[in-house]
């Protein structure tokens, strides 16, 4: 059998294995919760067989796209297999040990259960919560250590495949600067968290300068471990609020932002978009990725509503109705596109070469 066929089978097998593992984990942990903490069990609408089949089809389409992008050289096929396997294996028992405190928070709706040492004055109010009922919110090394694995389980092993959907539009958008030295091109990842998106960008565009910003020092520390361990340009990781980016105007050629918007109140989403527009150089590109929304994925309405019942996501209900295309265009962006891949919608938008003032 030719090598590419074998690699494709290996990729599909890996993804299938992760999907089974993710589903088995969720099934088992729900059973355990029913047994040990029945009052924490959320009241969910049952998912029909038809819906399950269309979710499976949507995962297949995502993975097909992931494979195609590797085939056409947007990133290497090796990247499809990369993950901190040993780190995840050693942390997996901690995911289980963490469950009872998550159930307890859900049961009594305790949503501001944060470490005592957190200086509450340096964060916006909306941030000081246990998103997803996560232990310590985003504000401890413990939380940062478990986050990637928890997201991977939540999305049945497709999280990185979804994050990689920003790579093709980003590379394409940066083409306008192709006559420049690659090392002079800057890409900023907003709300970079533990750096999984930056890692995907770094692997596919190793020569460019990468920057990441996030409010959580613990998450940035975790990101630093994976992003700055090899030779090559240092990735700059900065603690800061995406609503007030600490960068000069028009100095960054590409901006990405993955899974932030559903965790922001509406006004903050607008502030972040204005800041993206300000820092991007005219001609540069913004690639946003976040949860699918009701308008584009009405067939998954039940999944969106169940997600919001299981996890503490205070702004999700508002987010899934928010017209991001409209917001992008009133911010001043042009050439706006959007496309969904399984649970993720990806928007691309260009800052015009001659930007006008905002229209509203
Ligand atoms: C759901 S996580 C997404 C992390 C990462 N982009 C990923 O793909 O996994 C949301 C991240 O947004 C960060 N965050 C939330 N509000 C923020 C803000 N106003 N400014 C900067 N980062 C913020 C959190 O600390 C957290 O790391």
C-alpha cells in the first residue's frame, strides 16, 4: 500500500480512537455522577440517533478537511499526529480526581470559587468565574495542567483539528506581505491560553514572529513550556486583557483568536474586535474561531443548549445569537467569510488597505 494511504489510515484510526475514548470517558463520568452526586446531574434533552449521525458526519467532514490541508502543504502530515501524549497520560487520573469538586460546584451553583491569593483587582469582573465549573477558573497551575486534556475529551479528540482550521486562512491572508522577510511578519494569538493554537501556527510557519496574550499567568506558563523549548524565534507571551491590547496600532500582520468570544459579554466582544482592527496593519488578516452559532448550525440547536446546561458558560446563550459578521463589518473589516467545521465556526476578515473610520 502506498505511504500516503497508510498515513491516512493511521490518521483516521488515531482520530477514531480519540473519539471513542472521549465518548467512553463522558459516558462513564456521567454514570459515576448519577451514582455519587445525583443532584449535580443536569437535566438534558436526549440526543436522537439522527442527531448523533449528523454529528458523526460533521466530524468526518472536519477530519477530511484536516487531511486535505495537510496534503496541500498548509502543514505537515506529522502535525496531525502531534500531541503531548505522555503529559496527557500522566495527567489523565487527575481529570477523574477533579470531577467531585466540579460536581459540587455545579450542584450548589458556586461559580466564583477561585483561589484566595487571586488579586481580583487586576481582572475584569466577567472573568472572575469558574467557566465550565473548572476548578480555580483559569487562575491556577492545576487548572492550566488539566485544560488541554479536558477540551480534547469534550470535543472527542477533535480540538486541535478544529484549531488548525485557522491555518489555511491565516497563511492565505498573510500572502499580501509575501515580498517581506518572513521573520518580519508578526502573528498575535489573542486569549492564547495554554498555547495550542500558537503551537499549530509555529509548526506550520516556523520563521514568523509569534506573540500570545492571555489574562492567565498560569496558562501562559504552560504555553511557554511547549512553545519555547526548541530553537527558533522566541514566542512572546504577555499577560494582558484582549480589550486593551498592549501593542502599537497597525503593527501586526495577522491576528488569531480561538474560543474566546463565547466567554465574553457582548460589550467585551466589541472591544476586542476594535482592538484587533487597531493593531492589524492595513491589508492584514484576522482569523476568529469559536463555537458554532444557531443561525449557521440550526440542526445542532439541542447540542448547543445541552452544552450550556452542563457547563457554566454565562455568556454562551448571548453569544450563539450574536451576529459576528455584522460586528466585523461595522468594525471596519472587509472580505469577511465564515465557515463551520463540526463545533467550530471560523471567520476571516481583512483590514482594508485604506481603512475608513468605523460606521457605527
Ligand atoms: C476557552 S479558553 C481558550 C484558550 C485557547 N485559545 C484555546 O484554543 O484553547 C479562553 C481563554 O481566554 C482567556 N481570556 C478570557 N478573557 C480574556 C480577556 N479579556 N483577555 C485575555 N484573555 C482572556 C482565558 O484566560 C482562557 O485562556
